[in-house]
């Protein structure tokens, strides 16, 4: 990822990114139903590395499968690149965990930027204390083998009804997670940065008691004049 793009995405909200993508006709990039376990952390930004689960079949998913060093879940944890985000397709089924505290800790120690599942994590109180962003739908104590079989690494997936392709740019904040198609990442980051500057101006004026009419969107010429002056005064 372009370092400037990463730096810009660390400072913008998923809400602003949703609007920038909506302008381009992309309406389904926000991962539905996931929340951060540790919302006080800075934005999560990284390229998607994916893991897909399918429904488990009992004769294939005994506890002994974890002794296999080629088990896809374990391989994904060891191969997800530093700076990337591991995105797990758990079919929006949190009745069994997508992963637990030990695997998430390993991702963190390897320098992974974050982890997202549309299912649940076990050991979630521990994960909530980690310094790496983690997003799930709800806590889930049962082992993943109960309901999930890890079947594919780094292929296209759906996560929370959003399409995710390997290499897409994943951004998470305290509100949730959005997926930016890789070829749009640079322009979306630049546009969202500019939008954020204007939104900060608008927020300040609204808190001062100003009406949103003519201000947001800036249909009055006075709004554009005031924004230019505010931006110069703030050095933004």
C-alpha cells in the first residue's frame, strides 16, 4: 500500500469512507454486524488477507485436525503478512468461534494490522486487552471445529455481506469496518481526507449554533468563503 494512503486512512472515519464510495456507486462495502473488541485503538488499516470457513462435517473436524501443520486456519495465522488484515468469512455464524486469544495474539506478535470476522471470537475478554484491533459480531466460546471448517486461504470471500478480495484495503474504526477496492484506495483516501477537513469545519460551526441549511452541503457562497478562511487559520 502507498504509505501516504495508509497515513491518510488512519485519520478518516468509516462513515466518511462510505460516502466517498457511495459517490462511485459502491453501496455494499461496510461489513455488517461487526464491532471492535478494543474501540480505543487507532484506526485499523491494511490490505486484506482472507480465510474462508465452510460448514463443518463431523467426520472431518475432530480435535486431532489441529495436529496437522497444514491446517488452513493455522497456516493463515502464520502466513498473513505483517501490516495486513486477516478477514475471516464465518458465514455470519457466531455459534462457534472463528479463532481465539492465542491465535489472535500470534497475529499481533507477527505485526498483523488487525483481524475481522463476521462470526465470533473466543477468549474475547483477553483479545479486548490486546493492542491490535479485532472485530467480531459477539463472543463465542465453542471451538471453531464445532461448526466451521477452514477451507481456503486468500481467495475472494464475503464478510458481513461485504465482498472482500485479497489485497483490498480494509479500514476499521470505533464504528466498524469498511472494505475499499484496491484500485480505488489512493483516490478514496485523498478524497476522504479532504471531506474530513470540511466536516470538521461544519461540526465546529454547528456546535456554535449555525444552521445546517446552506452549510451542509455548502450551497451558500458564504459557507465556501468561511471555510476557506477557517482552513487557512487552522493550517489545514
